[in-house]
């Protein structure tokens, strides 16, 4: 049973693509953005590939619950978990997904290296990363409402696994134990083997599907998604985004919002009185209209196509509206409390 799908990352892709396309971004920064974009796309691909294998078995099972893309903050620590599988034995499989397009190697010390452009590059250990996630989860579970047996509070057990693409090349050492690094299509075999080898004591704490669902929903309620601030991360300056060659669609004289502002001053009542045009929202936020437009594009609420600005599905979901004034042309409306 799948209780939570992965959060969409369209806004992150749009933001990176927008900054990458800005003509004022220096070449060194552009290369950093390109690398970030490649990592994000690879991560999305890896998560989707693993999600397919997870959902095929666990998602279809009435005895398991699947949670994709869970971010929990607890006592100053954060766990960003790619996938969770919970079963009625109160086993919690914490799955870290990695997409290694050219393969991964692990040495005798447990150090991971990926191949990039034919050369090895060290990366943080996903096994250690997952152990930190489990440390947070263990503390979180202490705060949840859990079932009891004979007056004792039942406790979950945790399994840490790293999933890689079924087509990935894995270089394994002779001595360091890498059995928890699996190809995604091997996961079901691992889970079944783990259940078959369980002790009678483990079988004694089987809970109902309803109880398991209640536990999973408590975890989902703690989900705290976050959108990366790429502009701050790459130090993108205002002058990089508004060079002299900025497309006319984003300059103040040609924006639909500027025209709509004129429409409002002439008494055009076609706009919703409960929402603000981009120009008025910008004024309320002490921003210039082009700056707010850039932020809306970066958040994925608007998008640029062929030099023109269009509202996205995410923009509509956030309460944005596209309107057309017969006298002054197209414009957008936004909730006055829109977070930008």
C-alpha cells in the first residue's frame, strides 16, 4: 500500500534551468549549476527506478506500507529519506537511492567512489548517511503513538539498505561487508529472506494493517519539505538576472502586469478583488515587478517559453490565475499572502 508519493521537483528543475539560461551568469557559476542540474536529474531518475521496483511488490502488498520522499526535522537534526517500507512485523526498511550512471566502487575501508567522465571521485558513504537517518527515526518513533502488548510498548526494528540502478556496475571489496548495497531489483528477495529468518519473538508482535497505517500516517504528518535556495547557494547576483539583453517579456514596459496596473487605474473591474496582480503584489512585497517575476519563475509558478511568461500547473495550484483584459491584454492574479 502506497501512502505517500515522492514530492514533485519540477520547481527545482525550473529554477536551475532559469538560472542556467540567464545570460549574466559567469561561466564558472554556470558550470556549477550544470553539475547541480545533472545531479538532480540523476537523483530523480534513480528514485523513480527504485520506486518502480518498490511499488511493484511492496506497493501492491496489503501487509506493507510504502512512503516515498520523507523529510523529518527532529531536535535540530534532519532525516531526508528516499523511501520507507513498513510491514506488520514493525520492520522499517530505510532505503537510500543512488543513481550511478558509470558505476560505483567500494574499498576495504568502506569508502565510496563513483566514476564520472571516466575518472573516480570520492563521495560520502550512503551507508553512513542512512545510519544517520535511522538515528533520527529512532528518536522520532519514541514520540509516536505505538501499540502495546502485555503492557509493553512495541518497538520497531530498522533495516538500512542502499539501492542502486539494476544496470549499475558495483565494485565490491573482499573484506568490507557490502551486502546492504543492493540493486533495486534485488530488494524483494532481501525482504523475503529477512522475514523468513525472523525469530518467533518477532512474529509475536504482528500488528494489524489499521495499526500500521496509523503509525505511517503519523510519520507522514511530520513531513517537512524544503525548496533549495539555489540563488543563495550559487551567489547569483541581481545584475546577473537582469542584464541589458533581458527579454522584453520581463522588462517593466512590456509586462502584462504593468498594463494591468494601468487597467486598474482606469477602473477595469475584470480582476478578482481578493487577489493582486503581479505588479501590485510586488509593490506590497517592496520588490520590483521583474524581480518578483523572476522569483515566481524560480519557484515554478511561472515559466518562460519563447520569451513569453506562462502560468504553470503549480502556479494555478498556488492560487494564481491567468486573465485577459480586452483593453490591456493578459495578466496574472495572485493571493495577497503568496509565499515567495
